[in-house]
C-alpha cells in the first residue's frame, strides 16, 4: 500500500476505473507502471517507508498515545473513494475485507457514520 503525498493523485484501480486520492490518503493498489512513475515523481510513498513518530526510547509520540499503541482509524470524508471507505471499514472492525468490498460505498458511509 502507498500514501499520497501530492495534493491529488489520480490512479486506476484494478478494474481500470480512475480513483481520486487526496494528500495523506492510502492508495491500496497501484499498477506496476503507476507505482514506478508515482514513486519516481514523489507523488506517493510506500507505507512502510513512512517515518515513525515515536522516538527511540519508546516515549509517547506527541499525540498522547503510548508509542506503538494501535491508532484508531480516521474516518474518511464522505467524498473519499470507496477504497478508503473499505480500508476504514476493515480497520475499524465493522466489516470483513470481503464484505466491505462487496458493499456499495453509500452503504459503507451510512453504516460507519
């Protein structure tokens, strides 16, 4: 997975439909061509390459949570892509990956709002 670091990243999903990813949002899938180009142009970063916010001593990361504590997923905007809603639904534990992918975006928004 990748994170958009540009203001807006347009990427085709697995079905070829263009998805909009705003700065800070998670891009769950990129084609090999898009991945190479987006990384080279600095539009996205790989999630495991994002620097940690905790210090070496394991102190709190500045947001009041202990270092390494699981973070509650942030609710996406209603206008966010279905992929972000699927990610949020699964991360929050409200849906399985399979059920979230089968659901309509409007149903995910309604269930998780």
